[in-house]
C-alpha cells in the first residue's frame, strides 16, 4: 500500500520546515551569529519557531501514517492534514511576531494537539477493531 496522503502532507510540512530554517539562516547571516542566538531576541524566537515545528510535525506524521495504513478515510485524513498544516502555519506566524500570548499561538497549538489526539485515538481504535493479534 502506498501512503499517498502521508507523502502529500509530509512534503508540505517539510517545505514549511525549510521556510522556517531559511529564516533562521538568513538571520544568522545578517547578525553574523554562527551558533546559538547571540543574545538576539529575534534570532532566538526564529530558532524556537523552527524547533517547535520540528517537535510536533514528526509525531503527527507517525500517527497520520499509521492511520492511513490502517484504512482511515481519505476525507478524515485530509481534514486532519489541512487542520494540522494550517495550525502549524498559524503558530509559526504568531510566535514569529511575539513571545507573548496570542490567538495565533493558542489556535495553532490547539489545532496541533487536537489533530494528534484524534489520530492517536483513531490508531488505538483501529488496532482494537482489527484485533490485538500482537498478544497471541
């Protein structure tokens, strides 16, 4: 079985990571900071935005792939994929602007968590529905 939807959303999310990484690289060049953040708040924030995206994208792709391989509906997967992608963009944009509370950060993380929880529960349900053969 080919995991076409996982490939689609993995591709989109990796492109997002590259955009965020490019922002860090350009700031490093501009500020002449090779490692760390050089006590520059904008660079520190850009590094955190990139790191936060990496922290959440990998777990989502794992549960997304398992759901796709276990037969989740394409509509369900698209809803999860679009919601997650939009949430990560909203979070990245909001955190890039401020470290204070914001609607973009709140809804970005809320969407991220909701998608990961829903996919995780779907995966657990799919395994129990298919029979827990790994104990026999």
